[in-house]
C-alpha cells in the first residue's frame, strides 16, 4: 500500500509539472505512461510491457515534433524489444510470476562496448550529414546506450539498471537543453526508480541464488547452462 501511495504522489507531481510547463497532451501521456512503466518494471511486474507499448508510441510522435530523430527511431527498437521482453518474461518462470533475473556473461561486455562505439559514430554521422538534428552525436550516443539497456532489460538481465542509470543522467541534461522540462523532470524520477530497481533486483537475485546469464541454449536436464549460443 505504501508503494502504491508513492506511485500516486509521483504521478501527481508529474501532472503538476506538466501543467506548470504547459506541456502538450502527447508529452503528458508519454511522461505518465513512462513513469508507470518504469515503476512496474522495477517491481518486476509483467504489466510494464503492454504499458511500454503505449509509451513508446507517444514518445515516437513527440520526438518527431522536436527533431530528435535518433530518439524517434529508438522508439521503433523499443517497441520491438518490448514485445520481445513481454515474451521472455513469461517463459522459463520456474513457478514464479516472471522469469528469474540473470547476470550478464563477462565475455558479452566487449561486444556491447564495440556496438556502442560503432553505432554512435555511424548513427551520429548520418544524423549530422543528412538531417537537421540539433545534437546528433549526443542524441545517437544516448539512443544507442538505451538500446543496450532495453535489450538487457528485455532479457531480464540485472545489469540493465546500471546502464539505465547512465542513460537517465545523460537524458536529464539533453532534454533540459531542448526545453522539454517535463521530460527532463521525468528522467530525474526515472533515475531514482532505476537506482531503487537495481537495489531491489540485486536483493531478489541474491535471495533466489540464480546462476549467471548466458547466450546459450539449455541442454536437456541442465537449466543453468553457461555455454555460448542463443538468448535463454
């Protein structure tokens, strides 16, 4: 009941900020559904995924209006990854409401870093060369980092929260610079929820005594295989 009360207070604060900053209807819809989605995700609630689909649709339109094209394209990836996450969280649940949390395999970190560098450079160049994007490389970097965070979240990987914390800090600065005050404030709240989510997921992971995450299929009779392969 206490957590529900906290959520109501946060939503009320967001609506107040939106009203004071004369936010558009789409901005209000994006902020409220986004806040609800992240809050439910931190609580490992499966309803975060259908709400996420509504949220990304609102953000897609809003970012198109302010010419943040990398963030606009990012919503397409988020939409697909939300569907993927919805499916993943409902599989291999081992009797729980959602799939147990895994940790990332150490060998996967370098490929993700290389993807971050390559995608940011290429995406930023395209935005700079062929569009009127206002801050192309910063936009591309945050967008690429968000894809990595969302991919880890969809796969129920603990470290997604560490990446989201970095995304939130950078996004606060970018949206404040673009004059999207309600969105900047939303990401400030996201930051607090992400920190709480990391703490909660770590505690639940430790309590469950889960094995590390891998990218391999699970051989029969071995539900915690750590060899390389496809997403578990």
